[in-house]
């Protein structure tokens, strides 16, 4: 049984599957498209929302160091992703990589994890987008009913209609074609990056050095609130969690890590890239480098404009300009955030549908979902199914409840991919690798350690929720996926042919 659970799918077979007419995606993306995708999905909730939260509650002005720490952890993982995506240019990202290196059960686990990560990420960002749009409408004098804004109205019912509609519109765009998605993303990313540069350049004129004192505030113990509210590291090692101080920076890094989710989504588009061996590493590493630089610059400017104790949590960038007497900039930032978050939703949704599509093509999920649209050559069935489900979830989602669950799913994927690089280097040294992760196994090991460190800084409650989702995944695999696996059926067919008695071929 163990041999079937850890059977690996050959890289050559994975690539061959992409050429089946009914299951082949259209190749239309370039290195620029991939970089735009990466920047489009990375710059989003983290820079427009989380900056104020972690500065005020965890790191103070040293939030810039938290972004650096999270960026380094992501950089190590990005090097591993770049090698895999250029070597195995197949939809599915970490799921496909795991299938080629670790085996079927680990691949299922990571695929199931990615489905949750991208779904919740899309829902959370859609809710954040809705908040910015409602703020703009309120400023214009148009007020939505409370029951349609995700808040409980007099009737006790609350559904975020804007978030749900956004997801459904983006679903339609993805069904029509990934190239159209790239064009829409390019326009929106240009607006978003312009807004970020406005924050950096204009905000630099309003910086006060006094706001950086102290740069790393003195550590303050967190009030007891029950073990499930404490970071797992406290339960494992007895270390008391703290706000601020050096440990506060690492706690902040584990939260702002959500802001870096995106380069791994780029890897899900490998099968739709014209020259994945060359363009995937450029798209993954380039987008991460650009976004890390912008994040650090913005966090330095914002904490210099306004004392970290007075930063708002909901819209820190916009409110910082209001505090300096420049509300016009606040309006521009709110507009840029509302526009920019649309690309985050779209690319996260794209990533999820590609993972779902890859799992379906392998038979671990119903093969019904692996047929592409005859005209658009997109996986329209899983796109529509997941789009509708996420739209419903987004309508009822609380922004603060699920961000950390998205983080732990991403970090878990990073750990698996890094381990997979080491294993595939040993088991398949003959594979052509147009990009090679440097200093193997050192860099993958550092990536694993960095990801695990951020994971143990997350609340234990997050681990409990994650474990529940994984248990559900195990049940589905053993009840359906294992018996419907295409790889398993191919092996059974091969064994049957070998054991077939002589002279029976004519029957």
C-alpha cells in the first residue's frame, strides 16, 4: 500500500499529458505577462491593509524589517519554485512538483492545501476590495444598505454583494481566456504601481524623524487569552509571545507574509507560457524582487509620516496622508487600492482553477473538470464551479478570520517544494534544468527552516483549522482519489499485460 501512496509521476508523462487535445491549455504568455501577473497579485492587501495592523500591534516602525524577513523567506522558496517551474512546465504548481518528486499522497495533500489557500485568499481580498469601494461610495454620498455590505443589518442578515459580484465578473474573464486576463492585469497593475510610487515619492516629503523613535519598540508581553490564541512556538517551547521587540518583528513577518503570496501563483501558469524554461524563472524572481523593494519603501515612508501608534488598521496609507493634511492623496490611494485588488482576486482564482484542473486531469478529482473549452482553450468547468463557490464564501467572509489560514497553507507549500527540489536532484539528475537553484541542498534547507519558523509564529488556532482541512482531504483521497488515479490505473494495466498468459492475445 505504501508503494501506491508514494508512487511518483514521471516528468515526461506530466508533459505528455499537456499535449492531449481535450486537456491542452493554450500557450500565450510571455515573461512580461508572468512578471505582470506576479506584481499584480503580490501588491494588494498586504501593502494597502496589513502595513498599519502589524506596525501598530507587532513591530512599530520596524515593520520594514518584517517585510525584509518575509521577503527573504519568499526569495529562498522562489529559487526552488523557479527550478521546478522551468523543469516541469505543467499546470498545478506545487501539486505537480510534488507528484514528480514526493509521490501521489503528498501531491494530493499539497493540492488540497492549495485549493484552500487560493480560495480563501480570493475571498479575503474580494472583501478587502469591497471595503475600499464602499469607502469611495460613501465619500461620494452613495451609501449601500448595511445588509449588502457584509455587515449585519436590522434584519440580522449580511451579505457582501460587491465582493461576490467581483468574483463572478473575474470568473467570466478567466473563462474567456488567459491572454485577456493578462491584458486586463497589465492595465490595472500600471495603475496600482503608479499609486504605490505616489505614496513613496509624495510621502517622503512628509516624513518626520521623530516618528521612527523608537525604531524597535520595547517588547510588551501579550495578555493571556487562552492557549489557542498564542503562537504555536509558545506551546512548543514555552516562549512567551510579545508585541514589539525582536520577536515582534518575526511575528509581524509571519502576518505580512500574506502580502507576498503571488509568485507561487505564477508557477501555476507554466503550461500556458510560450517558453517556460526561460520565462518562468524571470517572472517568478522578477516579480518578487520588484514587490519586496516597493513594500519596504512604502512601510518606511508610512511609519515616518505618522507615528505607528496612530496608524489606522483599515486604510493606513490613505489615513496617513489625511493626518498630514493631504486628503487628495488619500482619495487617490483608495482608488488605486480598489482597482489594484481586482488583479489579486483574478490571479488567485486563476491559480486555484489550474491546480484543480491538474488534479482532475490526473484522476484524483473527477475527470469531468479537466476538459477545456473548445474555443477558448481554458478550464471553464472548474473555473465556473469554483468562481460561484468563492463568490458565496466572499459574501459571508470575515477579513480577519482567514488571512492567517491562507498564510499557513502557503508556507506548507513552500516546505514541500523545497524538499522536492532536493529529492528530484537525487532521483532524476538526468533532467534538463534550464534554471538551477543555487547551493543545493543548502538553499532548499534554509527555505524549509525559514518557512517553518514563520509557521510556528502563527496562532495555534490556525494550526487546528489547517489540520481539520487536511483530515477532510485525507478522507476524500482514500474514498475517491486513490481508486481513480490515472497513474494507478496505468500501473495496473502495465502489470496486467506483463502477467497475461501466452496465447491469450487473440481472445
